[in-house]
């Protein structure tokens, strides 16, 4: 799987959680706190952040419940830092 596939799958999943409403690259990048061009390059496969592949491999070693717990903890910590 290419990193661009990962970002496209995740982008689509977030849109699905948003009742199927499209989310622009600009809005998603803003929500993630990164430049729109960076996010666009990731989705198009022009650049590949190495960390994304490593994070996915690490999450893949966990069972489903643990993945949910870890992601929620990460989101909580990220929210506290903003």
C-alpha cells in the first residue's frame, strides 16, 4: 500500500463520519495543523512522510480495542496542547 492510499482512505473515512459531506484539502490541512500543499502532496503521493508508514505498522500490531484506546489518548493529548 502506498502512503497516498493511506491518506485517501483516512480522508474518505473522515468525510464518512461527517455524514458524507466533502471536506476540502484546505479544510483538512487546517484541521491537522499543516500546510495545504503538504497535505495535497501526501494525498497525491508526491511526497511520503516516513512517520506515517511507521505509525501504521505500529497500530497494525495492536488489537482493535487497543487501537481505539491509543488513538483516543493521542487525540486527548493533542487537544490539551492546543
